[in-house]
C-alpha cells in the first residue's frame, strides 16, 4: 500500500485552488490498524485523534495474534478526503503501528457489530418486540417476565434500525461493541 | 553468553555502546542508582545543568551542532515535567534526543508516590515515542531501540521512563547488535518515477526556485553538498526556511536569503512568482506560506520529505517524493546528469533579472543612528567581526531571532541553532552550552533578547562551572520586542505587559555568576565592545542597549500572501485586516 493516495504527477491540484480543491465533502472511512500489543498503544491512537481534532465514530480493539503480540484497531472516522489522508499518514507515523489499511478504498469490506439491547414491556408490546427480533434474527439472551435482552449482529445500519424499532416498544439500554471489519476477498 | 548487570549499569553500558560520551542532566531521588554508576566511570561526561529544561535544550543544541543524538538524564516527577517544553521543542524541529527519566518503583506506580508523575502519559504527545520499562531484562534493548527511533526517519525526541527498582535489579544485557530495532524502518529512497518527473520539470521550468528546510540539515552534511551541487549546476535560485539556514552558503551566488513572515523581499516574491517550486525538506509551515489560497499561485510543486504526513498536509503538491533528502537529491542529480544536464537557461536568466529588480529594493536597509545602537547594526557588526571564524550561532525567540536570521550569514549547516516550530523563549542559553560542549574550541554566540534570555539565565552557572566560553549577545530593548511590534500593528498601540520594568544589571549579574559582563550603549563603542567579548577567554554576558521601538521588517502580515509584504514603517498602517488579527 502506498502511504498516500496521491496520483503520480497530478498537476491539476495546485495550491492556488487550495481551499476549493481540498474538497469539503465529508466521507466516512473504516480503517484497520495493526499495532504491537503493548501498553499505551491505544492511548497513542486516541491521543492522535483528539490532539489533531479528528473524529472517531467507532473504535474497537483486541489482540488478534497472541504469539505475534499484535492487536487490531478498527476505527470508523469521518472527514474530508484530505483529512482522511492525514489520519492515515499520521497513524503510520506511530512507532508501534505496523500497517494502516483504509478498508473503504481497498476494495470494500464486510463490517459487523454486535449489540445487546434491553427492552422492557408486557402484553402486545412484548410480543411485538419478540416478533421484530425474529425478523432481525436477534436472539434472546436473557429474559424475565418484564424484560428481554436481545443480542443482534450485523452492520451498524442494521443495529441502528433495530434499536429505532425497539424504542417505542420499551427500550431500556443498549450496549454496542463498535465495528469489526475485514476486507473482502483475498 | 549474556552479561548480567544492574539496570543502572545497563543504562551506562548501553549509552557507551551507542557512542554517547556526553549527557546533560540533573539528579534526584529516582535516578540515584544511575548517577551512582556515572560516578564510577569515565567514558561518559555528565554536565550538570541548573534546570531540567536547560538540559533538554542543551541536548538539542548539542544534537543540532553535531548531527548526533543529544542525551538527557533527569529524575521523576518535576524532573520529567520540566523536560516537557524541551521535548515539544525537539519534536517540532525534528531534533534527535534521548531523554532518560527516573520513575518511582514499579510497585508504587499509581499510588501518588513522592515525585511521581505519569511521565509516559504526559510526554506521549510530545515525543516521537516513549517507553516505560517494567523489567530490567528489557531495559538495554529498549535503550538501543530508542536511539534507532530517535535518529532514523524524521528525527525526534524519545523518552525512556525507568523505575527505581528496575535500576537496582539485575538483568541480562542485550548487545547493541542484537537489539531488535522493531519494524520501524522509514523509507529513505524516493520513487524514481516521480524523481524523473521532477527532473523533467527542472529541465523546462522558466521560473524555478528551491525552497529548502531543516530536513536538509537532518539528512547530514552530504545532503547539503548534493544540494549545493544541484543548485550551482542548474543555476536555480534558492531560499530557505529558518531551520534550513546554512545548507546553501549565504555567500553562494544563487542565495536569495531566508523566506517567510520575516523573510527577504526577493525570496518571498520568488516563491510567489515561481512556476516550479522544489521543496527540499521543509514542511509548508504557516510562517512560510502566509495566506494559503494565495500561496505561490502559478507553480507546480515538488515536495521531498521523509515524513509521509508532511505531504499534502496544508499545501497540495504535484510531485510528492517520500524519502531522505540526501538519497533523493543524489537520484535527482544522477537522473538530471544522465538526461544531459538540461535547463531552460534563457528563461532562468530572465527570471534572475526579475529577482535582481526585487533585490534592488534592498529590504534589509536601515539607517544606523548616531545616538543609539540599532539592533540591525549590532548584528551587522557582529557578522563583520566574526566572519571567517568557526562560528556557531544560537538564538532565543523574537525580533532578535529574525534579525539574526536576516543579518548573519551562514556558510555551513549545523551552525545555526534556533527554536523554529515551537518558538521557545529560553532556548538559546542552554543550547549555546550544548553547542560549546560539542565544539569546545569554537566561537559560540547566543544572540538573545533580554526577555528570552532571562527565562533560562540560570544556565550561566553551568557555563561557568564547565568553563564553557559561550558569548551571550543580548539585544536589550527592555521590551518583549515582537509582542510590542504586534501590539503596535494590531492592538492600537496598547502595550499590554510587553515591557520589563525591573531588569537586572546584566554586568553585575555576570559578575555574580563569575563571568564577564560588558555593557554597550553607544554605537561608537560597539566594535571595541564586541571585540572585547570575542577576545575574552570565558563566558560573557554582553548587554547591548538598543533602540527600544525598532520593528522587524520585512514582514508578511498575518492572513496575507507573499506579495503583500510590509517593507518598513510607512507601509504598516492598517496593514493587518480583522481576519489576519486572529492569527498569530
């Protein structure tokens, strides 16, 4: 992967048009960052985002290779194309960062999130919640006579849609994992 | 067979293996075991500073003047927090330094112990990388890795936090050659395709200009040599940022002088009017670009930088080349020569004719007054009286810094130590000490303002203790000159807190420190006084009383492009619009 997505020899981007050509369209990108699993590495990544004023929509981190001591951080971020390029370059500068992948531009990715959703209710509302859960393939992982905890996995949009539907049916609490993502194909 | 030793001994051994012979530091409870080891050896000379900030700036000066990493040893808590300004300064200016801090014992971390601070947490954003060592077995390997990180790629400060129990405990020493230097291996060779495009652009450009920066210094003396060869062979004009002064000699025929906010008229207009800008190891800092949407409107831009994040950060460039300046310039020269050493001579001659017109403006001219010393005159005389000597100049931050950059000429890299990115007042005095330590026989001058100088004046004690003959050349206007200038131009001449009402008698201060003090207020005495300073074999504090209300020109007002420069007093009325006033 080239560190920057700059077209070689591109001449149409002159500084004269700096403001106009640095598009102000906000894009959402999913970045996968492979890092050494060492103390403070997450703080470095988060500190970079807060220190330079970048957005974090979602962030997940976990060790993915125990022997290699590497963790994978998945970040969903929003910014102008120029800011997204800066974020990638700045991430690449952090010493324990091995690789930075922009899954959004690297041929697409599958993205999944898990959420636990607590709904309280009785009677029709309770039945309706269970019916919708079935449609969304959400599982009941805890139940009392007045409540359910559903577990749902899917894209963030799917989780959003399910949460919205549960709201009038007695939504109490939501816990989400944030997005895990892998590029498609090989 | 691995060698077993205590963590404290490991620190000294690893520093020696890294070729370190000089450490700047200040002891305290959490580093006593290391100081005990330093006491029992001779290979590393430790310089006791008077404040930890001074230690870091001294290490920066040492690093900048030698190209080697500077090393600092300080204690936990306040020792570490006092080092933060220096770390940030080194990060902004890409200076390789390795800071070792003591820490409370591992079992007390997090307990709010005496002199405990979250050093790695505090310094995370102001170091290139930092480590908290929790196990003596890993200590030496981390030190070796730290030197690698500090000096490779874009150099910068690193910090290693070493708890006291780790210093006492024994562990296995990792030899330098066996240390894992991680995957951190920045790219040094530039992309040949883009380099060829740059050469093509050089061959056809009608109004090319080289815009060089601190990256050339950091790349080593070889990079400056290659730059000189390329510039002289192509005949292309060259300007430099504050950080890059000396890479191309000020006496060189293609030299335009410094560019930027207080840069030379001809340099800034060349940047504004060029059709090919070749940025070599500079980063389009806001002091350079001025108003972004009017920055060099008609040029194609090439940018050589070892740090990918510098590219397209503020200015979109056409030919990005990620790599080390020395390696890239070598390839540029090779390709350019192989393709027949072509340039558009005729057009470049016309370009030079235009530049000569701008040069005639003589933007640095001033009238020496008979009664008071004008600061520009003081620097002109300093330049004249030190020319040809093995001379190193440090500065503090403010008007005097800009005047020094404008009126002093630098013939070689590593001769100019200044706080560019962070603008740290108080940098110069300790930096001059670091430079003098590195070059004991050289002439080291700190051009200072009295306000900046007072910020780290305690380091004169260090200079006297180690007989470092640093010359503190203070342009004393009894004002925070640059602040005063901005208040005059921007804030209705309301001089809020920008003067010093109770300045010390600098000559008596010098005597109190045990060095020489010289006072000069009459232009007629200036040469003799400067010669007295230069001839004195020891540290000198030179109190040069200068014109109090002098402004630093030329100046690009905030929020304006390069071609809207102010040249002198007459052009300053309402020069900065309300939009520019919000920028610093």
